[in-house]
């Protein structure tokens, strides 16, 4: 690795399925790395053993892969700076903690939970700042012996110096913190597990991260992390904190607004490439104002200085619009493959691949999500169809419709089912035959009888694919 190689990471905790917020952070890191010819690394932050779950790790892998964000180093693919799972790095944190103890930047704290709470209560009562009192900072050897004898297990705290800390955030600009407001914080719990702020720095040092691009909810952690870099004499990476993603009602995006996991969106029938395009525009915009862009194009155009300083709003309508655009512009052979998982309830073997493509082409126009295709194509399958009462009453039960269908039954015999263009002509002839009935009325009756609906795919496609036997059967049933 050269000294100025770009190395960035996404470091999700496997305590849930990959959230859209984390996915967007991953995407920005990926775009930045690929634009600069750098490396994108996946690290799994699973030190919270109780909340971490292998199924969530798998979901994170699968979701990132579906989005096309392949990592260069990670738990499954390895790399020069592994292991890439925090639970496999515990001895590394211990070594770093020992270093900080030796250099006097950290100290053991033996306080019990009750003692800490009592201290807090007192500070509250005396209207003082709530902050750890450092009472374990200068213990005598006798005190320590006493605590050990009581069976206490210490944590390790990092000592916060009393000064101001400034750093330049690549998105937020100059950020300043008064360190006097921060208490000495725990870096190692009594069970030997590191806390987030400590493990993240140890890993980012070892994995040689050049930039830390993450959500702005972590900006308040940054001073603590910078202090650890300083104490360890390590190079401090550049920081870039991205604004949050809000729901359309401007509150934090959460389950009550709908799906929040990438896998849920994909399951609902959002195309991963449309979803990625949409996510890229959540807080970033292209220099030329383009909206629909494949990942490769976004990589070319991406830069951190076009990330907006404020929060982004997750507009479901825009996602729907974008998904529809991607569905309509996808080559139909590929679209059929993507759609197949939503057609499992149908016997697809009754059609050739070419016929399936004809069907999908005929129904794709109004689709917003792939899952809607199940309903859109249902009348192409099975012999009979269910006709609901409303269509029956308002369309099929009229005298005019009965006349149309009775006439059409005879006309069906002569239709050239193999040729959609010809069917259009023949339907035209039939409409003329039915005058003075309005053409629309004629077609409505036929459509309702064949599909149970008043609108849908092109009638030529429907008649051709249902073919003679099913057309006659459905017309007879409707009559
Ligand atoms: N595990 C942390 C999270 O998912 C990582 C934060 C960071 O990037 O430092 O929020």
C-alpha cells in the first residue's frame, strides 16, 4: 500500500438487516473509493455479542452484493489487514489498551454501577455537570488490593484532556468541541470487550483507513476517537459526516414509514440498480443535474464536495418513479428473468420465452414495483377467470355486452391467433360490424369477458396468447 492510498470502510453492526441509512453510507464510501481508485472495506462490528446475529451478517453481505457494492477486503474475502470481524480481534484491542495504560492515557476504574449512579445523583442534586469524577485515577496500591479482594473487575477508562479540540470535517467544515464537557470514557469493559469508540479507532488504524465517511450521528464520537489516535501516535484520517435521512414528515426514517431494510425494498420489487441510483441522490447531486444514472456513471461523477450539508428526505414517490423508469428501460429478456420470482404461482411452462416476453412487454408500462406484476399478468394463466360482481353488473350484464359477446363467439372461429397485427385488424373489422355500438363499448365487453377487467394489456396480445380454446371458453362463460 502506498502512503496516500484511499481506503474507506463500511462498518455495520449485525444487530439488524442492512438499514437504508447504512446502505447509503456504504454507497458513498464505495463511490468515493472507486472514483479515486481506492479500496472499499467491509468490517463487521459484532462486539455487542447479545445483539449480533449471524443471519444479520448474511443479510448485510447479500444486500450490499445485490446493490453491486462489492468490497475489496472483508470477512469473507479476506485481505492484508484482517480479521475483518471485531469479535475475532479481541487480543488486538487488549494490546492497544495496554499501550494506553502504559503511556498514562488510560487507567483502571473499579467503580460499581451503584457507585456511579450515586455519583450522578449527587451531581444532579448539586446542579453540577454530570461527568465521571475520575475518582479511580489516583488510587493507592492498598485501594486496588481492597477492590480485588472484594471481587471487583475493573473497566479501563481513557482520560480526556482539558482543552478545546478542533477538526476539519470534509462535509460539515470546521468543528470544535470543548473537551471539558466530556468525562473520561470507558474503552474496555470489565469482560474484556472494547467499546465502540475504542475498537473503531484500533481497527481504523490497523486497517489503514484514509477517510471516515459516516452518518452525522457519529460526529459527537469523533473527538473521543481523535484523542485515541493522538494518544496512540497514529495518523488521524479525514472525517466526512453525512446528514441524516429523514422521512417525508421530516422525522427520523423508521419502520412506521414503511420498509427500512434494503432487503425489504428488494423483496417488494424495487430493482437494486434503481434503489442504488435513488440512494445516491439522497444527499448528493450530480454536477450536471442528471437523475437517472447507472452506478458506473455515478462513480465517475461522485465527489464529497457535492454532498449536501443538511439532511436528505426519503421521498417514496421519487423512488417509485425511478423504479418505474428502470423497469421500462430494461431489456425485456432481462426483465422477464427478474420478474420470474413474482410469478411462482403460475405455470409458466404453458408459454415460450418469447411469449412471456410479449406478455411482460404488454403489462410493464404502469408497473411501479416488480411485485405488481403478479396481479398484472394473472388473467394470462388458467382457463377460466373470476369476474367480480361490479364488472359483471356494470359491464357484462348489459344488453349491449350480451349482444357483443354472442356475436364475438362466432367471430372467434376465424381469428388468426398467431399474428398479433392481424388480430388488431380483425378486431377493427368486428368493431365495424357491431356499429352502431360504440367501438369502446364493444371492446370493453370483450376485454371484461377475457380478463375480468376494464383495462390492461393490448387486446391483440391478450387474444393471441389466450388462443382459441381459452378465448371461446371465457366468452362462453361470460355469456
Ligand atoms: N458500527 C458503527 C455503526 O454502524 C460504525 C460507525 C462508524 O462508521 O464509525 O454505526
